[in-house]
């Protein structure tokens, strides 16, 4: 009995994946409003009652599509704020893993951008601004801690936030809109190194100033 239930769960998980994958492809290529339940189930090779069983509606499948990457993103931000290490290390980890989540869910990101920047499509509300605010505040907090601890210079932390987020956002948008020009994860790391080097405390100069006193 247990074996049969396990096989059933595995089969159910596969069906869910096919439905999510098919819906993602269609939402990304046609738009949310223009995609029908019939098209989603045909793409997944199932019937409408199967979609209704797992997601209840087209709205439900859209919300589930957004829930997974944004859930990972929220957990990443929370972990960054409650994990030790230098400010530099934590910023690198936060930005690079955020980039990873984006790249791994590029079609879902394409759907999100079309919903956020495009004309209304009747999709259920997802507070994308809240996630952006959460990320910005996390970067700001880590920068402030780095300044407080002498790891970064006494720069305006709000300006530094936009330097960090701006570099990351441009890399994401190029990945989304111009894949052949993408700098990839290693490129993001290199750019962040330049940004963070610009605000890093000059230990040598700082030590010499201390000696002169």
C-alpha cells in the first residue's frame, strides 16, 4: 500500500511539473490573458479536471508559478540577515544567489515582467514591489553593518545600495532580454567586486593615518 501511494505521489508530482512547465511557456510566449486552460492542459497532456484538481484554476497555477521562486528569494533574504560573516561575503552570497534564482526561473521572470510592466492582464495580484523593497532593505542593512564595522568607507549607504542593486538588475535584464550578451554568474561576480572594491576601507591608508596621530 505504501509503495502504491509513493508511486501515486511521484506521478502526481510529475503531472504538476508538466502543468506548471506548460503554463509557464504559454504565459511567457502568449501572455497570461491570452492563454486558456485548454491550451495549458493540451500542452501538459492531461485533462481540465486534472488541472482543476491540482490548481483549481488558471489563477491558481499562476500563483503557484510565482510562489516557488519568490519563496526561495524571501528565504534567501532572511538567511542573509541572520547569518554571520563579513558584509562583503554576505552581499556576494545574497546577490549571486538572487541571480541564480532569477536565471533558473527565467520564463517565470519573463511572465512577471510582462505582468508588472505591461498592460493589465487580469492576473491575480502579487506584490512584486514588496519583494523588491525587502531585497533593497537587506542590502542596505548589510552595507550599514559593513560601514559600522570599518569594512566599508563612510559612504552614503543609500547611494551604495543603488550601485549594488543597479549592477545586479542590469545583469538580470540583459539575461532576460539579450541572452547572447549575458555576462553570466561569473560576470556578475566580477562587476560586484568592482562595486564593493570602490567602497572598501583602505586598510593601509587607514593604518598610516592612525600612526600619524
